[in-house]
């Protein structure tokens, strides 16, 4: 294995001397490192591959869908269609809850969380 590593290092140095790496995209720009310290080490590569492929874990995709559907609510003029959209949102929230990941609407920075606290304080 050590011999293989030496061969690789030698070829990289030769390529650098020839200038093979000079015209690469992003040359001279800072490298943006992502903070993956919260991800377990054995999952980091997998998450990186999924992220590069624009794939989201199912629970994050559901959260994203819920947010997009909520944003669309304001632009729906028809009350019946708005009601249908709310039912779709509720269905997605139920799916997320069944995954055991908790409701996306009950996080501490969400409006529903604050409304529930206010309601509980009034009782």
C-alpha cells in the first residue's frame, strides 16, 4: 500500500509541475467547508452523496412540502380549494408524525407552538 501511495504522490507532483491543475473551475477561490460536526462520522459520506444528488431524507422532504404548501395558501382565492390544500397539509403532517419525527409545526420557533402556549396560559 505504501508503494501505491508513493506512486500517486509522484504523479500528482508531476501534474502540478506541468500545470494540469491551473485551469480547474474554482481555481483561486476560497473553499467553502460545510459544518458536518453534528452528523455521526459513519453517516457523513452518505449524507454528502445524498446532498450532492439533491436527495432529502423522507422526513425532511415532507417538512419541505408542508412549508411550500403553507406558502401557497395565501395565494389561493377560492375557499373550497384552500380547504382542500389544508387537508393535504394535515395529511402530510400526519405522515410525518407517523414517522416518529414530531410535528414540524410544533417547534419552538413556530407560530403554532406560541399559540398553544398562549392558549394554555389562558386556561
